[in-house]
């Protein structure tokens, strides 16, 4: 993954992306950030624990989340990116947004990577903007919007086959905009039931036919918590279990709330199952 300034993040071995939520209604209360001081403390902790990427987002994408205007999203995320970039100049910073104007201003503020839940479907200017910015792009599968996706979980065709077709078509569109540095995110929990999420996790190796790195965002999600009859706050052990499965099935980035545990999981899997990682 080649980032601005010529810096390269090596995805031949798995990396950890730490989640920094700048929204007041994140589904996991333990990850909500109330001040810039808290943000910088959390960022320092995650980097110290071994996170390679810090993912900052100002728009809640949990199922049924409230829609907010772009100006409010910018108010939340842009000062945070500037502060993290100034405090940690060597960190890789990702901005979690589907809006072209937010993406452009976030990269100007110091973001290296665009993490888009929508695949460019919610803002027609996003993909041309990414092509112009020439930053790595995380392409996720989702149907509808965060407000409507819980009602869009029925798939006429095989779930994984539909994802392969979606990514194939989207990758052609990305290439038309000059976007070539791409990571795939299957979108666990986005227009997918917990049962569909577990099927997708089992069949993650089938997405490797596309030849691109895969990001797994499983941390404390309902497919973990509901399966165990727990709250998100109690779902860390289950998260470690599904992250282990994701690594063994080929994931190269773990997007997590709990960095130390994810780093240890990667270290253990790398040591015990080193043939998994070329």
C-alpha cells in the first residue's frame, strides 16, 4: 500500500487498523472519544500497542444510525486528523468517509488512506476524487445506506458469488478513475445478518480470486455478540476468535477497537501457522 510522501505499508504480513470513533453514538461505548486530549491518548496507546493504521471516522455507520450533514462530519474529523498527524507524523492515518468533499479535505489535513463503506455509491464525486488524490482506497461491500441496510439482507444469488461480482465490477470502475491501490472489505454487518457474516467468514478464501488484500472488520460486531448472547462491551474474547479465523482465511488487515489483543493474535498465528503468510 503506497501512501502520500512515498511511504509504503507492507501488507504481505497482516497489519492492525485501530478504530478511533469521533461520533457520539458508536455502537461500542468504550470506543467513543470526547475530547482531543482523549483522542491523542488513545492514538498514542494504539500505536504503542502495535497498530499500523489509525482509522478516524466522524459519521456513524452502525445500523440505523442518524444521517448527518457533511459540515458536521468535517467538524468532527478534520481537526482530529490534523492533531493526530502533528502528534504522530509517522503514523498511517485512514479517514472513514463516503463523501468526496470530506475525503479531499481529510487528505489535505494529513490522511493517507480512504476507507469508504459505500464503494462510491453514495457520492458520485468520490471515485473521481480518489483518482485525483492518488491515495490507497478501501473498497467495501454494502447495500443501501446505514439507515436502510438492515432491510437489505436478502440475496437472490449465492452471497459470496454476489460479492465477487460486485468487487469485479467495482474494480473495473476504479481502474477507469486511475485507482489501483485497493484493499477489499467484505462488509461484515453491512446488509448482512449475523448468520451471513459467519458464512462469509468461513468462505473468505474465495475472495482471494480477486488477488487483492482483504480487510476484516469484525470487532465486537453483532455476529460476535449476538452469537454469544452478550453485549458489545463483553465481546472481546469472541472478537479474538473470529479475528483468528479471518487471519487463517487470508485477511491482511484487522480493523479493531482492541489493538493489543489483535497484535498478539497476529503474532501467535504468524508463529504457529507461518505457512499462511507468504
